[in-house]
């Protein structure tokens, strides 16, 4: 028997065929403006990024992919440069062309869904990265010839070249094939140095785990998903809404919110501009400091 992984409090993401039919019917009745996309940064810093081995920086490539430069290391989160996701074309070009990347030291994978784990992308990465993956995924990497792979369970930590790497819970699910549902886990990654702590949330619905994470870590920057939430009766368990992402940010007591997981692939009924508009509205409603919200253009670098 293969291990099947679960969410905290046994929260289930199972949906019925009837649920799927209901969603399809709803989708046909909606009119969405698909002509507006998230803008590209007009001042991309490829050469500066390639040469940087001293300053902390992060660059949004798109979707859940960031290049984080921390403690002299180049880290990629959920690297996906795919031009399509299923039947859907990529809506926006990657913020960094893959050939413009520096050599990569660390790759973290939040879970096995194709919009977060794309092996054709991994083949093209420069360098000899060490892969950190959720428990249950290592065998998939080994079969494809990857050797530098570390599998981790929730709350497990490891020190790697001066960075403490922690795997923390998320509320989600995963599947790559017909019969492998939840045979690997899912979660977020925290990168901790003496001076700063970054939290890459991965894919998640709102859950009580944010409060526990806040008890264990003092977070400087949180990379938080805000998209693929509509219809909410279907998606809420596994994809956090913009409003709940702000609630989670407050609970985390983080210093800066960087939104992600919107505007690159159309995985649900919401659009990228809609997700961003709802985030900004909730931020204003809660009267949070504007300097704590860092909305990036695609390809924008914070250094």
C-alpha cells in the first residue's frame, strides 16, 4: 500500500463528478475580460542578477516561480517555464528567459502538480542544483536521473550552505497520474539566515497552520498565493482567496507581502487583474501600511 498524505485536521479536497459538472456549467455562464494581463517590468536586471553573489534579492519569474538570491546562493521556487498548462496557453512571458538565469544552487518544489513541477524546465537549468522536495516525490526525481535530492516532511529542517531550510504545512492536494493522488506531500518552504527569513507559501487554502508557523518563525518576506480561487465553493479548500491571503499575512506577522500564483496560467475562473484588484481592495479596507505590500511586475527584481 502506498502512503497517502493528508492535510492538517484531515481537511479533504475530494470533489465529485457532480461538482465538476456544476463548475463547468457556471463557467459557461461567466463573461471574463481575458485581454488584460499582468505587466512586464520595463527595467529587467539580468546582468546584475547573474553577477550578484552578495546582495539579497528576489525576482518574480511568474506564477509561483521566484529567483531568490540569499546568502550568496541562487534559489528557484517551483520552476516552471512551460508555454502551456494543459489546454491553456501561458498568458505572460517568463520574467527571466531561462537562458538568462545564473547557475542555480537550490530548487524547492512545493508539490507535484504540473504548474509547480515541470521536468522539461528542470532539464534546462544551469549549474548542479540541490533539489528539496516533499516526502513521496524523491523517487520521481531519481527515476529521471536526478541525484542531489532531499525529501522532507512537515516541520523538518536542514542546514545547507549557511541557510536553514524548513518544510512547513500547507492545505492542498496533489496528483500527476490517474492513481497517484496524494502519494506525495505538499507544503511551503522557509529560508532562514542570521539576518532574514523568507517564506514561500506554495499552493494552499486558508488554514490554521499559518498561526502555528507564526509561532515558530519571525518572517520578513512572505511569497503568498492570491489566484485560482474562483468558484470559491469549489476552490477554497485548496486555493486561498485574496481576502484570506491578507488575513493569513496578518496572522503570520510578516513584514512584507509579495503576491504570486496569479496572471500566468488560467487555472480557475478568476483572472490575474481580478485577483490583484481584490487584494488591493482588502489591503485598503484593513488599512494596512502600503509599504508592506510589494506587488511586482513580471521580471521585477527587489534588491
